[in-house]
């Protein structure tokens, strides 16, 4: 990748890593479905004008909207809600590390639901990632009654849903990426609007603080809308393999903001577990272990 692409990749990792920080602030005052509703609805409202300015068209018929509805559930509604649920008891930095297991679940989903089978190297990476998660959790968290363990499970269900979304997303290959992102956010807004009204009843909640409101705006505008625009640009220019490198960088922002701003405490097992998960992603990526290509010999 060029230097500008690397800078965009780092910016994307900061935006997505920051989402765990924003959720960590908002979840102290607001319920789950309300937080996620504001995230997807405001993000959709910000992306919609961009779609029209670029001359793109949204789906028109219910049949055209149906694939985006499935994607909205797997890629927005379920993972966003699971992660917020998890962050009620799990620190934002740890949640960002657990989210880095997304490629592991994506590989397993591809093995089960498509003809893309796991190679020996990728299987080793998946198993190494499982070891990293086990180290991060720690033996003392294996109590079935532990609220923290429940939070960790929720934080892992999010990446699982992302992995399944990758398989569902094969149905949307023909759609422009920005249309796909905006359409699924619009459908997600409808679904979460119903859930928030029925369960959270936002109009009965105490007025949130300025910090919580700013966190919601940052979550929607920066970590969702702007992040999507940068993501699809990198995807188009540098390809999906390079985009996956964000997974290695996101925990740096998540942990950094959690420790420096939210006062979260990292234990040694958290650091070791994060490093093992990072190593697993490098094994899956494979480029670190590839033999360097020798320059072709030229005839004199």
C-alpha cells in the first residue's frame, strides 16, 4: 500500500477503535437499544446525502431490499447490540481485543457455509486465536455466574455475527458498497426503532449528560459514517486482505483510550492474550511468513 493508504488504514483503526470508547461512555447512562438506534439512524442520515450526491440509487422494491435486511441484522443489529451488552461489564479495551477475533469467525463461517476450506496455516491461526481468548478471559472468569464472563460471551457473539455477515454479504456483491452500507443502516434503524420503543422507552429515560450525547454523536458520525467511507475507499484501492490489517490496529486505540481516559486497568493476562490474538491474525494473514520474492533476472 502507498503511504496515503497506510495513513487511511491507521485513521480507520482509530475510528473503529474509538467506537468502544464511545460505547464505554454512553453505556453508563443509556440502555442498549437506544444507543444502537442513535448510532445507526444518525449514521444513515449522514450517509444518505452522500449516496445521492454520488448519483447512486437505493433499492426500490421489497425484493431488492430483502438482502439488505438480512445484512442489517447480521452486520449491524446483532453485533452492535451484543457489543454494547458486553461492555456493560467488560472494559472497552478488552472488548476491542475480543472484537479482533472477527477474522477467526469469518474463516470458520466460510469453511462451513462455502467452498472456501481452512488451510493448515489458517486452522493453526484460528486455534491460536482461541488460546489467546482463553488467556485473556483467565481461569478465574470461568464461573458460570460471573457477569464479566457473560459480558465476554456477548463481546464474542458480536464477531461471530460479523463472520456470518461476511457470508451473507456475497449476495450484495453487485451493489455499490456505499449503497450497501446506507441501505443496511436504514433497515437497522427501523428494526432498532421498534426494539427501543418496546423495550427501552427512551422518552421515559433521564436526560443524558453532555458527555453521553457527545459519545453518541462520535459513535455515529465518526466510528460509523466516516469509518464506512474510509473503509470502502481502502477496500476499492488496496483490497480486502489489506483492510483486514485494521483488526490488528483497532485494539491499540481501544486499549489506549480505555486506560488513559476511562481509567481502565489492564492485567498481564489481558496483554498476553491480546498479543496471542494478534499473532493468530498474522498467521492467518500469512504475509509475515511468506518468502520474499527475488527480483527477476534480466537478460544482458
